[in-house]
């Protein structure tokens, strides 16, 4: 199945970002630390122009810490005008690193009458709204476990010299990299109506068997790891009671169990992709 998902409001968001960029001082792209490349949007890097740019690798508490460190090094090495931060946006102590870094990049702003204007961008469901609410100390941006919650641009005064520009989440419209699209779907960033749960779960199961087999064994109490992804889903279905008439495994329900466990960090700290190897 080919995954395609580009709701109409996202095209409007793209125009809003392009119009606002000239007025801001620092651009921030919030990424999912478990899949920093797949959750990035090439359009945002293009729209940024030459503004100081920060990639925030959110949900770092769910990602493989060693892989996340590799991503931070990779981003900063390959773009001299970019800084990368790995954090949990729901943690206030970690989130405060963001405005501090912004101030260091544009030290002449953030004074009375000259607020530091920061735009926060990102695809749906990477934690953009969570970061904004944590920094504001109050619920301003809508937060949910389904993608595309934020629909309209807004400005938030943090009352510390920093003015945040929030934007609706936008995906790269083509999703031409289907491997990346499946990673996004596995992470929860793609709308349910645009994905086949079983196909995405099989994709995730195959990757997890190859990369984090020990986590699967521990989570689902498996004495021996299955060889095939379909076998893993059947085993999960049996162990979680996802059975239909005649004791046959309900593959859709088993797929839901695996994806919900993966998205909730219940299997372990997992990264769905690693940075490219550099020779």
C-alpha cells in the first residue's frame, strides 16, 4: 500500500509559513527523535532562508539514546548554521534549553521593544504543541494523540522577551520515500485513514526483529523470536488475546497492539532509523 496524506489545511500552512519567515529571527523544526530524517520536512529547510535554525529532537526519552547522539552530531556537522537539541518537550527543565539557545544565536534581540521572534514548525504529532505549552507554562496550543491537531497559526508571548510563532503541522506533500512514510505511520504521525494498520505493523515488526529483538522478547515474553514479521504478529495476537471465532488470531487487533506499544514506548527506547554512514 502506498501511503499518501496531505490534508488541505496543510497547503494553507505552507503559505502562512512562507509569509511569516521574513519577520522572524530563529526557526525551530521539531522532529521525532525516533525518526529525525523521516519526520523532517525538506520544505521547512527551504523556507527557512538563512535564518538561524534549530532542530529539536523531541521524544528523546522514547528513542535509543546512542542513536540520538549520532543524529545530533550528524545534523550539526552537515549544516554549519544549524544546532540540534535532543529533549523531552513535556519536561520543563529540558524545554528551557530551547529559548536559551535561541538567545545565544540572536543576542541582539530579546530586549524591551525588541522581542526575540521564534517560529516553531514541524510535521503533525511530533510534540510541537507540547513544547509550546511547556515553554508558556500554560495550555495554549492544542495537544492530542492524533495528528493535525493545530489548524491555525498563532503568536504566543512568553513574557520573557521571546515571542513564539506557532504553525499548523505540515507534511512533505509527496511522501515519495515510502520507507520514511511507513516509519511516520508506525510512529503515529500519519492519519489512520491514510494507512493500512496491518501493513504498517508488518513493516515495524520486521524492523524490530532485526534491530531490537531483545526488547520484543522481553515485552511479549517470547522464549524464541519468530523469524518472520507475520509470525511475530500472530504470537503477539495470541499472547494478548486478539482472537476471533475458532481461536484464530485477529491480525488487525494484533497490529494495533504492536503499534500502540511502539508509539507509547512500552517495547523500549527504540529509534526507527539511524543517520547515514559517513565515509
